[in-house]
C-alpha cells in the first residue's frame, strides 16, 4: 500500500475533524491538538506518562534544558552512552538537536501516514483487517461509554506507534476524511472507537507468513540474567534480541516475586496477532489495548509480546511478561510454532506442538 503524502499539520487537522464523522454520546469530549510533530525522518516520544527533563549532557545531574510533557515528540539524532541516573544501570541516552533524553523514557517512532483503503478486505466473518499504527500517536473517539479501565483513566485516549488493532468498519466525516472503526478481537470488554485512517497501515497476509516453518527442534531461550532472548534451530542460534522480563522491585523499591518471569521450560498455549492485556489491581496493575505479536507461554498469562510504553530493553521492567521491541516480537511470533493464520489471527494450543520457551536464570 503506497503512502499518501500529507503534512503533519494536515494529519493533526484531520484527526481533529474525526469527531464530525461520529455521533458522540454527550459524556464524550474531543481534545483539540495544536502541536506539530518535528519534520525529521526519525522521531522519539515521551512514553513515561508524565513530565521529563531534557539535559545539556547525557547525565541526569546536568542542567535541564527544558521539560517535556507527556507524549511530546522530539527529533531522534542518535543513541549515545552517558551516565546512568541514581539507582538504575541503563546508561543509554537519546541525543536531540536541543539536548539529551534518557533513552528508556523515549519510544522510537516514525511519521508514516497511509492512504486509506476504498473498502475493507473480506473475511469469513465480514469485512475487516489487521492494521498497525505508523504515526507517533493518533487520538481516538469512543463509539460508546468505555468499559476498559485504561479508557476511563485517561482524559484524551490515544493509540501509539506500533499498536495493532482490528479494523471492521469505515466512515467519512463532513470534511471528506476517512475514519476507521477499531475493535479488539481478543481480550476486549466491548470498547469500540474511531480514528483517522491515515494513521493505520494495513497488515498483509504475506508479512505474517511463517519463518522457516520446516526447521526442526526450534527453541526459545530467555536469559533472565542477561535480559536477552535467543531463538535456536537445533543448536544454531538464528535470532537474538534484548528484552525486559519481570521487574525485581515494586513501585516502592521493595523486592518482589509477584512480577518474576517464571523460570523453566514452558509450552506456548496461545498466540495472537493482537490482544488486550489487563491484570493486577487498580494503581499497580495494567490495562493495555492493541498489544501486538503475543506468544503466551505460562498459565498465569506471561507472554512474549510487543512493547510501546518503554524503551528499557536489556533491563527487568515487566509484570512477568517478556517485553520485546515490536520488530523483535513480530519476528519471534512468525518463527515460533504453531503458525497463525491472518484470520482469525489467533490460535489456542492444546498439548505439545508449540515451540518451547525455556526461561533461565544463570
């Protein structure tokens, strides 16, 4: 699908106009965005959910250049090694034209708008397709009052770069802007929302084809000590990446076991192109939509999956899952057995037959 060249300002204007396409219930409001994204090939997003400081040097003790609000977009020049903030070990920073930002706080993103489809592909259960967000973020409009906690807890709901959603409808607003109706086939409590079609790249059947499905003795090894994941065919390592497994400490800095990634050999029991994940308790739990390329391997819900809410790979960070970069999670998803068809995009595995996930702590 070829891209449609539109300016960042025009895209944001289109997003604002989306409210005119849908009959909103009275309790729903629409956030008027006014910011423009920088004009650069590579961008970064403040993914912390709060304010962060840009520094003169890659050091948390250096002078602050300015503060960046939640979801602020910056130009990403390069990754550099600096000084780790107190209490952590990651020394990586992002250099921008104005200063330095601590890398774990910055999601790498791109601005790659798409030409909306004229119609949705046919599936056995009606028209629909899987689609990936390819802009830093896109605001959404709810079709009805929300049931998910994440939608109830934010004032201006958004989807972010690399999230994967199911598109099952289209509409056009009074300004001629195409809107996609977004759903979650798995794990959704019933929320439906709309967003500007330019923000979503249709995922094709070809790009989820299995990688080397005939290879024998496939095995995934997650190394908790080194926060890495390796894929093996017999004894040959065919893929390696950094990951973030279960955090060692809670939000107060206390040692915990509840977020540990389970050690041992596991058989995957479900794979989904995209799913809604939620767990824990209010305030210390999680409720996240559109998590792509999930391979669940533990009965309590631990999975290898795409991650967009931090960039701290190589450090323990999760509630027990194996967080991976979107491109890494997708490769692992395609390579690991069993394979998953484009539709329905999900498979439940009963008994042996999937690629073993071996979690080790050396």
